[in-house]
C-alpha cells in the first residue's frame, strides 16, 4: 500500500520557512471530503496491511544542545491485532510518548548506536594481532603473512589496517535499574529528588555536582541501565525491546537501589549535594563576593528610590 501521512508534527528548517507547511494537509481534518478520505485510508490499513508502523521523532528542543534537527525514526507496533495497532496509533498522533510507557523497571533492553570513532588504525590496534619480534624488518606492528600465493588475492578474514570505531553496533541485555521522572511541578512545588532511594532519603537530583562531563544537566526523564553503552557523549542511542526469552536469575531479579552517587565526576568527588559542601567547608570566597554584589545592588536600588 502507498505511504500516507495521517498527521503533521515535524518540519525541517521551519524557523526560516514561510510557515506554509501542512496548511493544505491540515484542511483534510476539517473538511468533510477530507475526513472521508482519511477514514478510507484507515479502512484500507485494516483490510490490507499486515504490519503497522508509526513515524516518531525526538524532542531535541528539550535538551540544550547546538543541534536543532530532531531524529526521525519509523517504529513498528507489535502485539495485538491490526485493529488494536491502528487504534493505538490514531490515539497517539501528534502526542508525546513517555519512556515509562514503553519500558519498565528491571527490564532487559538492547542498545543500538554508533561507537566512538578512532580513525585509521593499524592491525595491532584494530584487530589486536600479536606484535612481531623487535628486530623485524620494516616494522613490527604488522601481520607477517597475509595469505598463500594462490588464491592470488587477500582473503577478507586477514587482519588489515583501516577504519576503527564509528561502527553501527547493538549491545544486548542491558538491565534497567531506574526510570526516573524529570524535574516537574507537583502541588505548586518543584520536585527534583529523582536520585533518592529508600535507604538514602537525601533530596538530590540525578545530575552530579558540576554536571555530567561533556554533557551538562539532566532535567528530563532518564533511564539508568547497568554497565556502559555505545558511543560518545550526546550521541543518539536507540533502546529496543529484548528479542530473547530471559530465564536466568540475573535477568529476572528485582533491583532495589540503595544509593546513587551524585558526587563530582570531574575528579575525586567528596560531596553529594551543594548543601553537604557548604556544611563542611563553610562559606567560600565566591559566596562572599556574591553577597557583596547583592548588597551593592540593593543599596543602589534603595538610593535611586530615595532620590526619585
């Protein structure tokens, strides 16, 4: 069946366009003839389609990065009948989907992404081949024999120099330790304690002292997984439902976090929160300068009010 656009939500370079995108397409939802056309498309999906996919994009504007263009991805819907999939897709058109609605606590997921780039590397670094003896002619970080005379070409299984890193990879079986809510307001109060546990009741955010190196602050919803993940900082990662049936105890165990370390990652961090640092070290020079600047500003404002 031919592709159909059932909703509008993303447009590249909109900030410098004439804002004409989707002006004609959006009229289909208000016009009677357009509504009939849309319903006809959905009926064709219910009758002929075997697979239903939705086009989703990331909310890149929520994080403070230089990049403005969102990441667009086609995601297949699994589970239930075709009617259920089409109904779910129609209900969620142009609506944000929380990560907690897709993944759950203690679930095993797969991470898909691109690894860190290392550039052009030799065989010793790229394939971890054994170095030749010290007195070897024309270098020792090489492969001694690259194959027989015949067949008269180098096999693809022979280690050769070339690009290392920046490869598409999938890491499986990453256990979710926590799905945390971002900084939000509840009953008129700002809730930030998404790093506290049952054993550590300190009111603290998941962002460590000084921020995450080369990233910054985490103010939105986050997923904490066990172990490392692919790629450099700020690089996009796709989380995927596991394709395996897990039976091991390590995969099925229920995790209860006792403590989340939020000390500085720039060195040997000692304090979990700014309050801990202030209580131990007392007021610093920068605090005194800040107070003096505030006092000077208030005095100048008071003098201006008196003069007026």
